C-alpha cells in the first residue's frame, strides 16, 4: 500500500521557471492538501481540496495554483518560481472532514536559485 | 484560531531512558494526531488519538480532551527515535479547516 506519493523528491529551479509537483493517493480519500515547511515557521497550508472538483486557498496561496485532476491526484504548480518558494512541500490526504486521520507524502525538497 | 503548544522544545536522552512529551491545545477538538519527523524529513503517523489511550510497542499516547492536552510516552528510547515529534489538531481557520501543528519537540537520543 503506497499511501501518498509525491514526485519529484528533489528539484532545483532557476528564478522564473515553472514546475508542477505531483501528488497521488491510493486510499480513496476525499480531501487532499498541500503544505510547505520552512525552518521556524512550521507547516503552513497552501491549498486544499475538500473533495473532487473543489479547491480552496489556505494560509499562503500566493504564487501557487492547484488542480484536483481526479479523486486520486492533486497537483501544485509554481508558475514563476521565486527564491522565497524554496521549501519542503508536503502533500496530505484524509478520508473526510471532521473525524479522520491525515496521511502525508514523503515531501519534495525544492530549491529556487 | 486554535493554538497548539508542545513541551519541551528540546530533549536529549541517553539510550534506554524514558520520556514524556506534552501537547496542549486551546479549544475542544475531535481529532488529534502525533507525528514523528525523522532525520530524512518524512512525517510518520504515530497515533490518531482524539481521546483515551493507545499503545504501539514502546510508544503510547493519552489524550484528555476535556482538559485539552495529550501526552506521548517513549519508553526504552533508541537512537532511531531521534527526530522531531509533532502534535497536530484539526481546527477551523478563516480559510477553512486546517491541520494545526505545534512547534514540535526535537528529540536526540545518544548511544
């Protein structure tokens, strides 16, 4: 059982380049989330998708876009990368809102130079 | 929004020692999780424990929801237990439901 799978694991971008972080879960979960983790800032929510076909902004959405491609997949796109987006990105999923456990992917370490 | 506080912030143990990590939260919750972030950065689910007590090997956790705290017990610590331990609860923020993390407890186990 793979759980939540993120690709790539590592990426280096130049300022202004674009890229898409991929996330897929095989647990038939309804809700999916993108977080970023920065030293001293903890984990902050970027975007989330409560169910297939819906997406909503989180705490730090600027500079990002998302797509809930289907129930399994939730991608995060950086249209024009900036050094401030250097971070570790985590995707998470859970079965439904309210009372359920969240599971995280292994993370993507992104460096923007 | 809901606040989550963890203590202690740092902990150094000799291999074989026991420890207790604490998580306080500011509002009533119906779900609480403990995670271990290992030195490679992976977030590992330890417990989903909205209330009561659970045990998994050398680790156990207790949540007293009415008093708004949770405890994580690590017995007979091993060097592989090193890393950061996070407590997290689901809370409603202005932009929707969010998994709110504490700042974490950094645990270092020395051989």
